């Protein structure tokens, strides 16, 4: 990234130099040991786009390489040193991606791909973002207007047709949010949502589900002694960042602990789900649990925790950090469940999204959960909105509030 065009460059080298500005918008050093990464010269702090830190005029601590910001065991950031050098916002960005010692050495990764790998497809898409923002896609329409889209899809693969259907759904959803709720959804966020869903579809198709235990009656099930069940969930906040929530319940269905948390970064759903797992395990350790069953409705996160990979990506770094953390327990298992089996954690993450506060309960059940248990209308009042037509959400809520605390 520090290379120059030079004199009398070849056509190939000129092309590479022309694309450097595009790479700079999405390339970042993924930290393993931090020895080859310069703090003030390289793009290593997770952000959108990745940023180069500005060297303070009078630093309290003189540091040059990222390895100087990592603890001596190499598995975590030295938070005391971070807060002494950087402002609170920068610290939050750094802490969102823990060092991944299993990666070996620091590597350049492409932040716009979950595997961290650059492709012409992802590079072109990001290069066109500003152009797409200027397009009138016909999604903000007046009453009586219609959208007519014609495709010649005779030779399209099934995968392409599925992606088209998902894209049309999100486009129509954006139009309805603008028209009926006056909520603006940025156009450039639509395709990443489509890709996320397609990734989950592929994961579901190729993943070996023989080790997945999914409840047969589509409701939360009590764990068997001596296990404690931890359910977690996360939600993206429109202004940036996200909220997380989760709860611990024992073999009797009694609540052993609840947490809710909000962060200003990241705002990527999958990363937030992984961070929620880590926060929930911290709570489990705090209340003295030794055997934990973790459940969540983010399949990609649960699969990466069950089958570790060697990707140089932010998500993999967070998952590896979780796998190191579970050494504090005697046994921990991870399992994906449908959202209707994870309604308690989903409810708490939505409360956190509204209340915007960080809190942990270990000695009593939160008042809002008790209220929800005895009065289902409290749910809609707390998270905003009204009961929709049909009984789907009512069934999920009754499954949640009928549990014994």
C-alpha cells in the first residue's frame, strides 16, 4: 500500500496503482501478533472505511508497532494502554476485533468479504456505491405509482434466481419503510443484505446438520442438568452500532442471569451476534456456570464456533477469541436454533435497542421481563408498535412468557 508509481511504469503496474485508492477503502491489516504492523502508518483499525490513525503531538506513551498494544500472552488488547493513548471511540473500534494469534502473522484482508478475500466482483460493487446512490431506483414512489421490472432469465441458474427474489424483496421492503414509516434505508446497504442471506442459504445447504439439535416443537426447551442454557441475540441500530441481549436459564427454566448491551461499533449483524455470545459467556462465568449450552439464531456464527476455520477476517478473529475464552468452563456447546426458539434473547436485544444502556442482572429477574410474562402487551409498548394481524408473534411471545422463572 505504500508503493509508488515510479518512472516509466508498465501498463500492468499503472493499472495496479490506479486501483490502490479503491483498495484503501476496504483493505485492513488483520492483527495476529502485531509485529509487522505500524500503528501510525498502516490501516489496521476496523472502521468503514478502514482508517490510518493520526499520531498525537504529545503522546503519553511512545509506541510504534501494534504488538506494543497487545498483552504479554498475545491473546488480548492491553486495554489500559489503549485508553491511555487513544480516545474512547478509537478504543471501541480496536476492541471490536481481538488479536487472532491462530492466524500466525498479520495479514491484509478485504473488509467487504466475510472471508477477508478480495475479488473483482466485490471491488467493482464497492467502486459503484457512490454511483448507485445517485440512481433513481423508483423505490420512493407516490400513491398510484407502480414499478415494472422485466428480466430475461432463461439461462439463469437457480442460485441467481434466488438472489433476484431476495433483492426484489429488500427493494420492496425499502420502498414500504420510506412510504409508510418515513424511514430511509440507504441504497448501498441493500446488496450486502442480499449477499448475507445468500451466504446463510449456502451455509445451510452445505453444513452437516447431523450435530445440530433443533427443538422439535419450535419453542425454547429446558437444558438437562448440569447444563445452563445461554440464549443470545443482537440487533442493528439505525444510527450505527447495535444492541445485544441474552439470558441464562437452568434445568428448571429459572432465570440465572440477564444482560443487555449497546455498542456504537460495529454495525454488521453477524459481528454483533458473535459479540453477544462473548458477553453472554462472560455473564455465565460471573454467576459460576461450568457447563453451558449456547443457542443463537445466527447460523453462520454458530457454525464458525463449532467448526473453526483459518479465514483472516474480523468475524473469525472474534470467534477465535470466544473459543479461547471457553477454556474457563468445563464444557461449552454451540447450537443454532430458529428465532422463535430464541424469543427471550430477541426480546431483550430489542429492549436494549430502545433503552440504549448496558446492564447485568444476576440476583433478580429484570422488571421488564416480569411485566412481559404477565402482560404480553408490554412487549409491543416497550419495543414500539402494535400487534400485527395474525397470531405468529403472539405464539412466540406466549412460548416465552409461559416459562417458569
